[in-house]
C-alpha cells in the first residue's frame, strides 16, 4: 500500500481495462461486482456508463469502506454484505431479476493482506485468523485441531505443496500455534527454500485460507449463480490468481459453452442434453501486459476468463 489516507482512491484492480472491455457497460445496465473489495471495478463501471451496480462482499470492512463511493453515486450503487455465491438471492431481495454483467476478482483483497490483525499474510505477525467474514472457525482452529493426515491432505490439495506431509508433521509438533509468524517459522523450517524466490510458507497459508473461507466451493456456487442471474447477452468476467481458481472457471465455462471434453469432476453433474448457456469471448485467458505487471506484481499471475450468456435456460444439477 502507498500509505495514502484513502487507499480505495489509489487502488486500481488488476486487469481493469480488460474487465471493462469484457463487460461492455451500457447506460441503463445493471451489474454485479461480486467481490467489491476496495470498489475498483465498481467505480470504473459507474464512471463508464449510466448504470447501476450491486456490490457484494462477505467482508464487513469492505462494505463499510464502500459508503463514500455509494454517496458519490446516489441511487446507482447498492452494497450488501453477503457471499457472491448467493448473488441471485441478494439481487432478488433488492428487486433485481436479471443483470447485464457479473465481475469476480477472486482471492484475498489488498486490505486483508495488508492488515496484520486479519491474519492473512506472513509478511506481518498477527493472529492466525484468515476469516473473510470475521466469523466461524479460524486458521488457528484448523492448524491446531485437524489430525495430521487431514492437515497434510488439506495442504497438499489446496496449497499444492509437495512437502505437505512434512509440513503437517511440523505443525502438529509445534502446536499450539497462535500467530502468522509462528506458523510461517514452522513451515520455513520444514520446507527447503527453492530458487524461485517464493516464500516456503506461501502454499501452506494459501491452503488454510482457502479452507477457512471455502473459497473453491464458493466459486462453484458463484459461477452457477451468475449463470442464473445473467440476462441473455450479459457478460461474466472472472479474474483468478492461482491455478486452482483458474481451472475451476475454465472447466465451468468449457462445460457451459460446449467447448470442453467433459465437465470438471469438481462441478455438479448435468444430464448433458442442455444447450450451451455461455459463449466464450476468448478461448485463452487474458493476461496482464508488461506495463501493468511493472506497476503491480500481483498482476503477473492474473488470468481473466470471460463469456457471454446465451438465451438457453440455466443448467440444473442432477
């Protein structure tokens, strides 16, 4: 962060121009920003067209920060604390039956990473928390209570950590762990440092965060909710930052557009007889340009996948 008094004003979300191009905001349109965060996509949508935005975030701090932006666009921005997997129900509660676009910026937000007290990052020593909603079991709860085998599987599956069993053994031996610094130190002792410059604790922290917030399950629900809520011709734009998220989005859109060989095993099964509900805007993900990566290293791993809703009925799981 730059240390400016209003971080939202200085914040530019990753692939902003590309997301706007995919959503093609229009006057009179209604859009959902399912991961409001600092409001970057929402602000850009509201400034690009005389449209309305429903901003959703599960983090109460994000919704509170958005009050100033809502005041700048009276009657055009509605903020709700909720999970984006529930966007269809949230929209209907606000009298919105269909929307023209859905934006999803997946993963953890900059304020969550930069505030030590939220416990998302090993860059600062803070409580081992990681709860986006500030409710429910924390990362400390998982690290201190899961059996070693379950903890190893979690770190392997959600962190893609090759040394997951070694890490789980070290965590169990070091229990109880209360802070991000304690956990990071344990993992760094257990995992040999590689030459790629990535901190050895990165994958374990990712695994715990994804598990605490059920982020992959929420992504599955969010994609299905967007399919239900989008009007024919409406656009979905999803930006992911690691392979687990991107594979989920890719598999969903491939299955729903009829371009994939088979749906992902992670997604609900369908009977295979439905017409495509999405048309891909590009078969390959859109990546950040070198200039953006120079300004924001987070953009290096970003992938945007976008698609347009067809008139076919939303597919229902069997």
